[in-house]
């Protein structure tokens, strides 16, 4: 790098990729805009010899490569029927990665005493991982038959 008459150094690097470097030095967190290539940030981190940032960017690149090699994310949906008083308990006890998606009021077809109980359909979903150790598993024959039947509905 060159020095000017005041002793300041001229660093001729791309300022676009310097933003994440500067923010990392300020906050200790890696924040990269979606428009920026992580490889460009890695190049700058290596130029400035910031070893901790180099490791962090390489880890993020590796994670993104693993995520894309697993293929698209698929979801499994379940529809659960419940009454009004069961709704809070059912939603609060969902576990194992199940996520609430939609609540549909279906009214009531039953009379319990003198009161109508409101009934709902609760739609929940969960990500389905089709791969184990990078090996994509084919659906079972039973799953293929159910998928085929479902696509005809």
C-alpha cells in the first residue's frame, strides 16, 4: 500500500465488500447483505488477515453449500380437528418442529346440552428432510401411492 504526505495509507480495495468487514470489527457479528457474494467478503477478510472472520465466512459458505446440496425443502401438513376449549392446549403443546399455519372455523355439527361448541380445523406443518448424510432417500412405495392419490383429489 502507498502512503500519502500525511502518513495515511491508501488501500485500493472494493468498498462494497469492506462494509461487512467494518461491521464485524465494530460488532463482532457477520452481517452480509443478500446482494453481496460471500466469497468477496472472504477475499477481503483474507486480505486484512482477520483470521476469526475468515473462519466465520468459510463456515457460512460451507453451510450454504450443504443446504443447497440437500435439495429443496419439503413440508408435511396435518389438519387437526378440535373444539374451542381444546384449541389453546393443542397449539401450545405442538412439538418436534411442528408449526401452526392456519385456523379454519367449521362451526358445529353437534349440540352438547344447550350450548353449541365451536369447532375448528387447525393446519400445522413441518419441514421434511429427505436426506441423511447427503444421501437423498426415495419415498417408500406406500408414500408414493398416497402422494399419487392425493394429487388426484
